[in-house]
């Protein structure tokens, strides 16, 4: 067990939900700080340096997407976004500004705690992977993935990926051309097994394609995804 409990920032303007999430996370052994609006969340994140943020989309001041954009500009931090709308466009916006995962309201507290634990484990695994992989993976066509520096170049141009997008690409790049199931990707990248995560994988793949090129990740319908190494669609 770590000497210091991971710190979680809970950002939710509904007092009942904020307190319920806070108490459940505290009961699971986390150190929790609370914010109720956009500006307060950004300020508290800078002040307390949380290990993870649970972030509602709809907030006073400015919304969760803007909060996520601002806190990721301060320093990379895992973000679990809470959304009242199961709308793919909204979810992709959240992923595009740096969210790592999302839950649609209403959600079960047990699943929220499991997602939080999985995201924190993913951060630990990413650090371990970087330690074990000092050398770049090399060139996959004109796609260059460097595990140690966590940098990606496409055709010589550097591409900015969120931590989760990079881990997803790294997982696919480990077996180029091989079809990996959604369940396998969710277990490997998010550290959480279950069919409920397959839409999370699909959404992240769409966000990843928008950055590295849609033709680079092949869909095998009903199965999963494979990284292609060709340079054209």
C-alpha cells in the first residue's frame, strides 16, 4: 500500500452527487477534495495537484470540457468525465480535450470506484512500461512511436496525443497488423475488463484516428481493431 493515499478531485455542481461520490471514494481509501464549478476546479487542481479528477461536464462558470482543457495545460492528469448525455459527439469532445474515460449518468458508485482504480493503475503501468522500453518502437510506415519519450510522429510531424490515446496506440503498435479485440484493448489500456467498456474503446479509436489518420487503424466489425503500417488509405 502507498504511504500516501491517491488524491482525487471531485468536480460536480450537484451537492448530493458531489457528496455521495466523495464519501464513496473516501470509503475506498482515497484522499478527496471537492469543487463545484469550473473556475474553482481549475484553481483547486493547481493548488492540490490531484492524482485523478472526476469531472462533470455541465458546470457553472465554464463547462467540464474547458476545465479539462485548462488542467491538462497545467500538467497531465487522468480525468474521468461524467456526462448526462450518452451522445457520441459530446463524448468525443471530452476525449479530444484530454479526458481518459467517461461514465454516463446515472451510474453505479461501484463502477465509478472501479474506473478510478483502473485509471490510477494505468498511470502506474505506463510509467513501468516507459522504464522497461527505453528504445523507440521504431517506424511503422511513416508512423513513428517512441515509448520512452511518449512521442508520436506522422510523416515527420509530431502529433499530440492524450495519455490514453498514446497507451491505446502503443498497445496496437505492439502487434501491428494483428486484430485486437475491444475487450482485450480495454483490459490492457484501461485495466478494467467488461463489455461496458467497448464503447469507450470505440470512442478513443475515433479520437485517435482523427489525429494519426483514419486509414491507420482498421476496423474488423464485430471483433476489434488493428494498426496498419501503410502510408496511404
